[in-house]
C-alpha cells in the first residue's frame, strides 16, 4: 500500500501543477491544449541547463537540481508565449494552435538535443541524462500505518509543487489579478469596460501555464525517466487537461482528479508486478488513467461548467 501511495503522489503532484497552469490559461478565456508541448519544452530547457552546468562547470549538486526547475519554468513560460501570440495577438484558432505547438515541441526539442549533444559530446543523442533525484522520509510520520506512505520517499519537487500550488491558489482566488483572470474568462467586455487590458491579462495567464507546465515536465524527467528525451511526451499534458476539466476548472477538485489518476496508475503497475505478468500487460496497465478519463467523462461531463468566454477571440469592437 505504501508503494502505491509513494508512486501515486510522485505522478499526481506534477499533473496537478500542470493542471493549475491550464486553469489559469482557460479561466482567462484561452483554450490551452498545448500543455503537453509546454511541459516537454520546459523539461528540455531544464535538462539543457543541467547538461551545460555539468559539462562546463563540473557541478552536479542540489543547487543545480533546484536551478534546473527554474530553467524549466522559464523555458516553458517562454515557449508558451508562442501560443499566446498566436491566439491573442494574431487571433488564430486556439485548438489548432495548441495541437501545432505540441507537435512542434516534440520535433524541436529532439532536434536541438541532438545538436547540443553532437557539439559538446560528439554523439548525436536526443537525450539529456539526469542524475536520480534524492528522496527523503519524515522519521516519525513514515511509520504510521497506511498514511505513512505520504511521508516516505518524498521527492524534493513534491514539496516545491505543494508550495507552488498554495501560492497560485492564493493568486487565483484571493488576489486582484486572479479576479481579473476569472473575469476575462467569463465576461471580457466588462473587464475592458473597467479599463483593464484583456489581452495583457490573458498573456500573463498563458505564460503562467507555461511556467507551471515546465516545472511539471522537469518533475517527470527526474522521477520517471531520469533523462530528458522525446519520450517525455507520454500524454501527461492531456491527462492534466482531463483532470482540470473534471475538476471544473477549480484547483482543489483538480487535485482530487490528479490523485485518482496517480493512484490508479500506481495500483495498476503494482498489481502487474504482484501477478508477475509480462511487459505487454505492463504497458496496457499504464493506460488505466486514460481509461478512467473515458469512464469519468460518461458520468461527469454534463456537470462541467466551462468559463463562458473560453475559446472566444475577444474583439473590442463587439462591446
């Protein structure tokens, strides 16, 4: 049971932070299917940072580990500006823009990784190798039956995500900017009439989605694969979108959806190990979260209430 909790949390929390980024974007009115590409590009930026620091400075310490998340966040935010410009400045179709960015991110990061590795290592590999992230346990709490799993073998990034989730919850629900974000997604005409720049608010909201997606992508790079490669595009961004929708574009319900997906994935994997089934069935078991998406879609899709202006291109002349 402890293993299910430990592995489930390490998967669910990165999903949560990516989902929170999606909430900011979509609560502002900009549909964001680009989360998959943003997490991938953010992870690429963080992996590039680690590779360059290791190569030229010979450093591979905890400071490098933490700074890689900063690099990933900045990379994701910078790449998200492409989606923001296409959708807000040039008024492109938001769904098509998101899909194109996902495809472009996968191709671009693989190509750039090969160029960098060829230049500094003489090997055209599309991977940036990372050290295994350390894990910590809380001495007294880890021995509690069942609940002890929440305090055992914790990745440092899990604490970072919890802190970021609390900060951005406060920003969205308790700050003036958060009020502007939600108003832009429901009634951008009223926001504009109040003298607030709708385009600027949406630009910042989309940038936040890239920033948080980059952090989530770096978490997956450290925890799942211990490297950055095109293999990091495994559908986690789409799963975060599903969690956000089932959470009705609210942070706490989105957390619940992410925990369900994370624990289902972990439990399926442990069941396969327990039954000693072949690798083909193991791969099938990893699809459990996506099957859950389909099941939840049947029961909860009618209860979802998306922001009223979601996906609508704002035209000042329509006021």
